[in-house]
C-alpha cells in the first residue's frame, strides 16, 4: 500500500511539472507566434515641452574649514584670599563693567585686623613723640655738659681749678654724650616701629580690599562657578568673563593650503547658528602643523556682531579657483526614494535617465553622473 501511494504521488508531481514546462515554452514562443523583446527604458512621443540644454559652466572651487569662535580677551575671576562668599551679583549672560565687584567675601576678621593695625600705628606714633622729646632733652644736657667741660678745661689750663673738678666735668660730659647716643638710637627705633606699624596698616587695608573681587574689564559673564556660602580660595575660578567685541575664529586649515593663507587676508565666514555671513581678517597663523589632522591653525578676527558667543562654530571659505560643472534647475530633478532621474528629450521622444547630483547654488544642482553637455532636459 505504501509503495502504491508513493508511486501515485510521484506521478502526480511529474504531471504537474510537465504542465508548468509546457506553459513556459508557450509563453516564450515555443508554440505559436514568438513575442518580440521589449525595451528596458520606456520611450514615447511627447508633446511640445519646455527644455533646458545642459551646458558646462565655470563654478568656483571653494575650500571650507569649520572652526570655533573664541574671545581674544578672556579672564577668570578668582579670590586672592581665603574667605566665605557673601554675595554674587551676576549670572551667566549678564554684562559687567570694569571696576564692578560681582563677588564679595566675609571681611569681618580682616576689618578687625585693620583696627588692630591702626592701634599699633597710634602707639608707635606716641612712642616716636616720646623718643623725640628724650632726644631733645639729651641734646640740651649735652650742650650744657659741653659748656661745663670747656670752662673746666680753660680754668685747668690757667691753674685756676683743681684736677678733681676737671675730671668731674669730663666724666659728666662723657655720660651726657652716652645718653645722647642712646636717645638717638631710641628715636631711630621708634621711627622704624612707626614705619612698620604704618606698613602693617596699609597691608591690612589692602587685604580688606581683596574681599571684593573686582572685574578688570567690560564684558559678559560666560560662566558662574560660585554661590553665596561657598568657600573662595586663591586660584579657584569664581566667574569666567569674555569681551564680546573682541572675538576670533580659530579654524584648522589643510596643510596643503599653507601658502594660500596670509596674515591680513580678508576671508568670508558663515555663522550657521545665526544665518550670518561676515568678513574676517586673518590675524594670526600658528607656525606648526598638527600631525594627526595634517592641518594648521588660523585665527581670524570677527567684526562686532550681535548674538555671537564663544563656543559657536563658524565656517571659513577659501577660494581656490574655478572648474567646469554641469548645472541644472533642481525643479527638473525627480526623486523616488534614494533614486534621482530626469527626463531627457531627444528626437522628439523622452527618456528617463538616472543621475547622481550634488547641491550647488540656490535652486540648482550639479550633475555628477548620468548626463553630458548638450543633453536637453525637460522642465516641469
């Protein structure tokens, strides 16, 4: 039974295969009339349409490099002393003027130091006055002792006084000279102490001034890194500030163009974020080439422009000459998915031709493949 079923199944499959083969042979012309082969591209007679003859056009060859905008003048404000922050009066994006103090520190201890320094100065001034008075007294005593010893010497020369009286006058004179020297040394010491006290007061007052972090220029706050209550230390950045009127574009340019870019050149720059085109001047060329990217860095000064901020990107363009290209209106291009084609008119008939294009100027595309100069393209 099983053998008979297998034979029946095999015969049925063979019969079906024979029928399929017969149908295929009939379709290709094995039986009856042979069907003529068709054309791969369908062409038909077309009524009169507007056409455009594709011609080679000279277009500029432009090299573009994307760079980053930075400010030529940037400062990071930091405290010069350790202190607790009391106030921060600005936020990111705020404008600030030279001389403003956007950050203030707790200066209670510093003002106490100033008061102590003033007291020391007052004491030193009093000591200086006392030393000066002692010096005046010692000078008067010295003058008197000098007169006495001179008189005693004259009397001793005339044998009109005793040797003992002369010795007493000489001894009194020497003691007066010694006291005068001590008074002068005391006055010098008092003067030195007064100077030291005055310098200490000046230093204390200067340190109090450090409690206010002062901005050295007009600018815009680009970053705020501190809040009231934070501890400020020397070297710790509190605010970053830049000058918006002194911006430049740092652009890496291919090393092969190093001879084409010179300081003072005016090059067009496009700011994509703002939709603006500017003319920038090459201010600096870094005299080294990056080994990884094979580019050198050019710095171009931008004119003052509203809305431009550090960190934005810009595109600098460098004209390298001209080349020939096939251009046509973008409206004549038909897109189907990722395919692009145009309708070419020749001999009164139209043919769809696949093309490959690239963006050109406004409203036109460049034909990279598929057409040649002289082809007539149908316009919509």
